[in-house]
């Protein structure tokens, strides 16, 4: 085998080994435990929704990617396949209620499904952003 073939073979094998190692490190990376994380801020659902409607750019930097706790009156609990969403409706829009929607962690599905309209609750979750009609919180749990 010629020297350039050996060097090429070694570089290819080294590249494969590095790529496999990086893939395994990223694939096996532990995920944050949002249920145990302390909220960085506590705010009412009305104030959170209003912050995004009034100045979305500022609200994006203030809330997105942070664990926040919200409190308010439940408007609806929706179940879609294996997802349970607690909805807080602030105002009626063209396509229905607009407000804050909280996608619950699996361990909190039963309690969420037992909620009734108008019940006051406090929920914390990771703020994922504003869709133009709803503020989305993910990985939510009850406080």
C-alpha cells in the first residue's frame, strides 16, 4: 500500500471515530429536569400574554428559553393523543381563544385532566415563544 493511501485511510478512520464519538455524546446528553428547576420569574397569565402582545421583541428576550411560573384561571384542558394542554384564554381572536397554553409533563396529566373551568392554578414551564395568538409553555408542571 502506498504512503498516500495509508494516510488517507488513517484520516478517514479517524474522521469516522470522531464523528461517532460526537454523535454518542450529543445523543446521550442529559436533558434538563424542568420539573425540579426553580422558576426564574412568577407572573400572571394576563401579564405574560400582554407582554408579548405589546412588545414581542422585548418579551422574547425576557422570557423565551427561561422557566417561568404563571398563575391564572383555567379556561380549558385539551387532550391530543399523548399531550395534555392547559389553556388560559385572555381574549377572543379570529380563530378562537387567545392566551397562554401549557403543555404538561406526563406525570401531571391526571391532575391537569381533573381541572375545572375557572379553577385557579399555578404552573411552571419553559417559555417556547409566541405564535401570534398564544404564548407557549412546554415541559409544564404544577407548583
